[in-house]
């Protein structure tokens, strides 16, 4: 199985600023994903992070707001830009294992509060 | 109607009770996951199923593909089992996970 770590684990930010969340996997994964979980809601897929190319965004999410990088098979970043209180959520990184069987692993999440 | 429905939404139990959480889905799937989310927000994958039944310690997960239904059972529940349990299915068409809204379980001593 893969172990996923995220930094920071939580942050409180001011409106209008940006925050970059880092995701590190301890082994190679085929695909990496970023999810958002708003208070009291289930997880929503923001985008699939593609190695060496632009991420694939889901409907309702755009690159200008959520730029994503994935420079190699084990690392990705998500930036939440020009934040507003509506961006207050848990952001989770996830990876799909290389070993087959579609096992998907999740990071511990980053709890973001925007004032 | 959500593609993945869980019941109940909230569940309280006394320590030692047998607990069942249900998940129904309406899409074609390649696999179903049961996930556990603790108050800090991190998610742990408990099971991935494509057929039959799996057991890990006090946890048992079953799936009935024909009925599009899965259950998660916890035997001899303990306060440390208190968490949100999420059912998620991997869509056969899109290969992406679709999540249920979760079941909040509280086990009291």
C-alpha cells in the first residue's frame, strides 16, 4: 500500500491570499487526485494531477483558481488562489496504486479556514 | 437522486453492539470502497470489494452486485470506532470514484 502525506495539515488564511498544499507519496502511483470536502459534505473531485502536463479539471473547477503541479510520480501540489471564506474546506490528496486492482489511497487532508 | 446512497446518516451505539451500515448505488461499477474518516479529516481505506465478502478484524464488508448493494458490519463495537464511514464506488464508465455522503457513527462506553 502507499502512504500519502500532506503539508500543511491545517492553516488559517486571510481572504485574498493563496495557499499551496503539498502531497508526497512514498511509492509511485499511476494517478494522483485532489479532492475537496466542504463542511458537512462528501468529497468532490477537483482535478486529476498529470505528471509533466496540465491537470485535468472537473466541471466547476478551473486552473486559475486551483493550479496544480505534478513534477514526478510521487509529488504534487495544489494551490488555492485568491481565497474567500467559501474555500474553507478539507483538501485531500489521493493516489491510485501501481500494483493494480484500483486500490486508491488518501492523504490525511489539509483543513483550510479562510477568514 | 444521488448515485450512491448510504443509510443511516447518523448512528449511535453502545459499546459492544453489532453495527450495520448500508450502501446502495445506481451506476455500473468496477469496485466499491469503504472508507473511514476521523474528526481530523484524514481518510483510511478499509475495504475494496468487487464481489463477495471481506473481513478484517472486527470489520466485515459484503457486496451484492446484482442488487447493487453493500453493507459494512462492525462486530463488538468500541468507542474508537466512532468516525464517519463513507461508501465510494468506482464508476465503470468514468473510472472515477463517486462518494456517498457518509454515515456518522458514535459508540458510547
